[in-house]
């Protein structure tokens, strides 16, 4: 059963470990990366010291989890099943954590955890962590519901993949179907009208696509409309959840004043790292364009295809070669201001092929494209969003055309 306060070691962790050394262990936990000193102090405050003897079980597979553990000293083995059929999944050491799904829901443990040697842990209860987050808030309730859905889908997928190869393939499609369904809830229902601009946005969602891209729009505090394209860097069970998390962080940051789009995206990236959950969170590629009268501000994180095509017949690649958000905890993003004349176009597309920018520019420069919708359709057709082995791929894109010059 889960160790709790009843298993607190008299005297806590080894005497050789100081409070500062324990704090260092907290900073090493991926879930807590990017948090400030005051945040770590609060987590340490709600933690309980636990001693587990060598070979002792911390929790069994299938039990309901209500504690999350951080290894301060020693090592833990995660096992699948037990007895003669036991399979070692991983060995975790000081500075690593396990059981984090219990922070949101009492879902059954997916593996058993045993101490390899005398081990000292910090235990954080689900109740204490929930209180620290502010109790039963809307955000916490949404995270709980989402984690329940993800857990149920992962169980279903694992069961299917354990069967015959054909059924395992069906399980992979179940994963993609879940992502597509969740992503469909994220897509805006309409494209807004912006004075002086013609806009078109789309997500190509093939029947067998991965559900790992989306687009969105929101209004900044200075009144500028902003358009974003997003792509999860990996296609797995949590792709759409990662899109949802970054979309929520973008909209939250947009409701606060920022000096630049770069500053806003930097805050989004740090907030993503602050709430990082190993195995659930992941990096996301983002491109954002904010529109003003005769100008646009552009920022990107990761290999977004960003191109400006001028009415006079030239094109510029907007790529800055910056990493996706979530990949580097301390990354600072910088935005670019672009002056726009009548007929100038900005394309932001989640396709990451090395030749995509050239293809987009060539298509827009050579085609007789009267409006943004036709232009975007032609561009997406030229990109042929098909992955390796002719498997369909999702692509999200926004095309912005300046229709009038500034007075």
C-alpha cells in the first residue's frame, strides 16, 4: 500500500543530508523545473519524509494512488506485475520522482515500486498538493477530468496492443482517434474579420492523422488580434493534451500586458515548465503573428514555417531557429516587427520540412491567387502533407493578406 505519514522515518532523511541538499533534489525533479525558490519551499513544506527499507514495497500495481514521491537518497525499481512474471521497467535514483499521476487523480498504479536499497523519500499527498494549487478551482477540475480521460484511453490502448498484431494496430488508431477528438474541441469555430486584412486559417485533419496540430486566435490587451499555429513535437497519447495546455497558457498570457510577443511567449514557456509532469508534458512548436495597422509582430518557438511574401515579388523566411517551448527552461524568445504594404502576405504553417518555406514562397509568388482562402488551399496542396511511408499528417496554417495600406 502507499506509504504515507505513518511510514515517516524517525528523524527524517539521513543526517548527512542537509535541508539545502534536499532542496537540490527538488530542483532536479523534472516536474518542478522552472519553479522559484519560494515555490520549492512551499512544496518542501507540504512534504513528508519517508524511509523505505531495502526490498520493501512503496506501492503495488493496481492500487489507488494518493501520494507522489521524490527520491532524496537511495534507489527505486519500478516493476510490471509481480512474482516470477515481474518485469523491470526502470530504476530511479536520487533527484527523480514517481507516482505523479496521483497528484491529479486516484487512478490505479500502472506499476509496482520497490526499494532496491535503504531509501529516503519525500512524499506529497494529493490532498496537500491540491490545496497548494488553490483547491477545487476550474483549472484543477479540468486537469483532473483530462487526466482521467487520458488514463482510461491509455488502459484501453495497452490492452489492445497486448493482443494480436492487427489489434495492436487498431490500438494505435485508438490513440490517434483520441487526439483527433480532443483537438477538434480546440479548433476555433470561425475566423475573425480584421480591418485592413484578409485572413484564412485551416487544419488539415486526415481521417488517420495524428491530431497533433491546431491553430487559434485571441486578442492582446492592446487590442491587436493574434493568430497562432501549434504542433506537438511528438505524436503519442498526450499530443492533444499538450496542445490544450499551451493554448490555455497562450490565452492566459494574452490577457496580461507584455512589452512584446517574445516576452509573452517566454512567459508561456516558463509556465509550461513550471507545471511540467514527466511522461505527460512535452514540448510544443508555436508560431504567433499579431496584427496592427500596416504592421505585424512575429515570434516563433521551434521549426514553424513562417514566410512573408511581398506584393513586389520577393519573399523572406521568418525562421529564427529557436527551440520549441518546453525544451529549454530558461529560453528567452524574441519577436520581429514586419512592415506590411498592400498585397503582402504572411504564412504560418506547422509543416516542418526543410523545403517548406521555399515551397510556400514559390507557390504564392507564381500563382494567380485572388483571395486568402484560395491561396491557402493551393499552398497546402503544394506542401503535400504526407509523412514517411505515405501516412497522412496533420497540418495547421494561417495566411494573412494585407488589403489596404496605412493612411
